C-alpha cells in the first residue's frame, strides 16, 4: 500500500494529489501559526526579537523572502510543460498572483523607511513559505486548473477600501484580496492560501490593535481590530 501511495504522489499522474496535500498542509500551518500567535507576538516588525536569530536588514529581508513567490511561478510557467497557461483565464489568474508579488518584491521593500531588522528565523520561515506557496499556486494554475471560457466574466470578480474603522486595514485588505483570489481560482490551493492568510493576519491585526490601545490613551474606542464594526 505504501509503495503504491509513494508512486502515486511521486509520479506525474500524482501531481494533482501532491498539490491537494500541499493545500491541506498549508491550512494546518496556518492553524499552528494562529495558535502560536495567541501566546507569542510573531517576531518581526515592532515585535522583532534577538531570540529568533541574528538581525537581517528589513529591506533586504522583505525583498529576498518575497522573491520566490515571483520567481518560482515564472519558472514553472516558462520552463515546464505548463499546458494550461496558454488559456486566457489561467493567464489572468496567474497574472493577478504575480502582480501582487511584483509590488511586494520590487516596490514595497524599497519604500520602507526605518523599520526594525527582521530576525533570521522569521526571515527564513517567510522565505520557505513563499517557495512553497509560489510553487503550489503556479503549478496548479499553469498545469491543472480548468475553467469555462467565460470564467473571468463571472460575478465572482468584484472589487473591493479603512483605518478609520479598523486598526488592521492593510491586513483586512490582503485577506479580502486572497479571498477574492481563492474565489476566482475556485481551487483548493487558492482556498488554502486564503485560510492561511486569514489565520495569520487576523492574529497579527489583533496584536497591533492591542499594541495601539496600550500605547495611545486616546486611541478611538469605536475602532475594531480587523473586521469593521464587529471585531
């Protein structure tokens, strides 16, 4: 049985199963990260700590850790038999993913002013996540995702803008972004990334909200953490 399972997961025919299990593992990683953040502030940004490794320049860390999410999908599309990437819908969805990481990799790091260095362990984990997710999303969308020809005209393509109401507006925006991406791709892999993003960034937004309340006596009482009017 184990030989058959290994063959299935390691063969070309088993690649869809590999990607399916990668999605489940990502959801599990998100849950573990969420539970970890209940007890420890995730160690980067204002919560950076030398306990988690030597410091890496924040600009360099952001650039290098996000780079695999840009380069890995491009490599998968360009240098492998990415048959589905010839379809317009797949091209649009891959393009959506790459546009996010072009900004994240080539623009955002160089806009950072100041900022605490990133502990090496946090940097390394972010780098490995981006390799993992870049491969999973790129491989699925370029090799296996099949959509109707009118998919990109489907009502799931909606547009969504709020620090006045929530402390974590940037996190809320990214949760909405990847939830929309999951709906657009209608895939287990996209859903896993959206769930992971929700679990990690919702806890991050809650930590930021608590920090603001502790640091600023006049912080607006009506402002929520990351869901307007609710939480």
